[in-house]
C-alpha cells in the first residue's frame, strides 16, 4: 500500500474515532460549542485570556457548560451558585484533582496539590495537623511573620542609602524573600539573609516557574500533553526549575535525617520523618522521602509565589490609587502609631485597611480558573450526568468579578468590602483561595502575611511612583494559571 494512502486512512480513522468519542457522551454532559476532531474547542479559547473566553461562552451556554480542550471533555462552572453547589454542596464528589500535565511530569501524582484519593487525604490531613502543631493560626507564627516584616523593612531601607529621596527599585525579589523566609522557618527552621546567593537562586526558580506556568504556551501544553515530550519550549524550563528545587529540598531532608531527634521535632520535615518511622512497614506507606520532597515543594510553591505576587500587585495598585494609600496610612497612624509593630489584633480596628487587602485579592483575581478539579464518581448535577474522572474548571473570576455582589467589579475600590457606616463587610463571594475540600491549606497564613507585610511597609514608607498615577499600567502581563502584574519600579521613602 502506498505510504500516502496509508497515512490518509490512518488520519481519517483518528478523526472518526475522535468524533465518535466526543459525540457519544454529549447527550449526557452539559451543553457547549461543537468540538472539532482532535483539537476540540481549543480554537474558541483565547489562551492569553482564558477567563474572558469562559465568560463569553457562559453567556451563550449558561453557568454549566462543556468544552473539549483536545479530545477530552471539561465541564466549566461559571458563577457563585454553580461553584458553591459543586465544591460545597457536593464537595466529596468534586474533590478530585484534574490533570495538570506539565507539573505532573515532575511530581508524578505525589505531594498535596495534585495528588488524589487516599494519598491526598492522608497527606493533607497530616499537613494541616502539623502546621497547627507548628503554630499555624497561633501567636508564635504571628511572631515569625512580624519579625520577617521588620527584616523586610530593613531591606527596603537599604534602597535609600544613596539619597534620602529614595532610589528606584524593582520590588520583585525583596517582596518574594519575606514570605519565602516564613515558609523556610516552618519547613526547615531557618531563615536566609536577603542577599544569600543560595536563597536568591531558589527565589529565581520559583518566580520564573510561576511566570512560565501562566504563559499561553503552557495552556497549550496542558491541553495537548504529547507536546511536553516531543516539542522544545519553555515547559522544559519549568521541569528543570522544579527538579532543581526538589533536589535542593532533598539535600535539606538528608541533613534532617542525620540530626533527627524523634522526641523533639523542630519543623515540618522532622514531623514527617518521625511519622514515616512510625508507619507499619508491612503495608505500603505514603510517607516516603519522594512524597516528602514533593509535598514540601508544593508548600513552597503555594506559600511563596502566590503571596509575593499579591504583595507586588498590591503596591502597584496603591501607586495607581494614592488616595487609597493615604486613607490606609492615616488609619495605621491612628490605630498602630509609629512605635510598635502592627499585629493581627489591630485588624478589627482597621476596617479600611482590611477592606483594601481584600479588594487587592478580589481585583487581581490571582488564580482565575483555580486548579482543575475532577469528579470522584459519576454524578448527576443539574440534570446532567458527569462521568467519573471528568475534569472540572471552576471560574473564580466569575465570582470575584460578579456585578451583583460588587457594584463596579472592574474598578479597584475598597468600598466593595465596607458597609454604609464604614465597617468591614464580609462577602461569601470572596473566594481567592477557592472553597470546599480542596481550598488552599495555607489560607490563614497567607491572609496574616498580606495584612502584616502591607501594614508594616505602609507604616514605615511613603510609596513614590516614577510616573504619574494615571499612566501606571495595572493590566496583568499573563493571566493563564495566574494573573501576574507588569514589572515596575518605585521608591520607598522613609517616614
């Protein structure tokens, strides 16, 4: 048989198989646009702005619809009611983690972020319990964050050594060092000097990885995983960076093994190693060294880059809106003053500052489509049948930018979280950490860091922009996995 004829027949068979697989389940799944063979609905998605693509499709197909990103169906949940019904009312059925192929290449289903089943339940339970044992939500973690906030202030003061009016600086790495040091103190009981080269290398890998994961190319790779193995591209850099961080963490784990005192655990790694020794080794254990290194890697990724990106975006928004900055600083002066560090107890007396921090998180919409979920069993949902294992995308953007809850959702305005008397106003639509069984395990720490780091910076410095506020661009440079702010410079003027 002629090779060309064989190729045509083979390709035709693939197209027919793809069409059959897509159409065989469409009668049960929620409605959605008609997919093309092999590539599905991929051409109907703008990989540079997925959240807007999902919003446009929801206007046509409703709050629950199906997309084929490749040959596999993905159910999209758009809006507060649909997301709440799935992740809270049917939390167990929607608690599986969907595919994230680029990251899975390294973590192989271990850790806490992308694991599933009993492994995920066991490691998450252990992680939450250990973080509580190490002081999460208690005074000693707050003390660590306050101490790091003062180290951050001292580092920012160094940007003014050449002149009193401040030298312009890009705050990316300085703002990354603070939350990373808090995580380091929890994971292996150590903080680093902000100029430590080993520390800066770690920060660079974490920062670059977040940037690449949020790029359009990675959205393509995640939906067509064959590209990961056979194509050159920035996904290879992600894999190398994650392997570098994992190797670095494995060195720390080996150091801990040599100095471990089972009667006196110092940090997260010690607690994990002790748990591993206690396991019944006649049965397979989840508490392996590989699972430890990837779990710790997950904690670094979730606890460093998300918080540092939010801090970086917050300062950019405060430069853009100097009237908001002035009101926050007036409240800090009145409640905290200049002679002590801000603490979490202050938050209840600082409604405008609390509202500002919430509004930053709402407005920047850091993780627009959340990490992918999947259903653990066949489930009937709103009269549709979603088969076990189907990937589910939950649009957090559609909740954080809901015009019924927030009067002008595309405008940065702390008043979205204030009542008519100026008191702080909670909102069920505030879901930057997701919700349900898969919500961020470090939410309490992240909220503490954002409040204490921002109030300590604004207590000690005036923020000076290099350009007029109206000319400051706050449009994210990427909004794939995460919404990342453009790079910028500012001056920190001591007060």
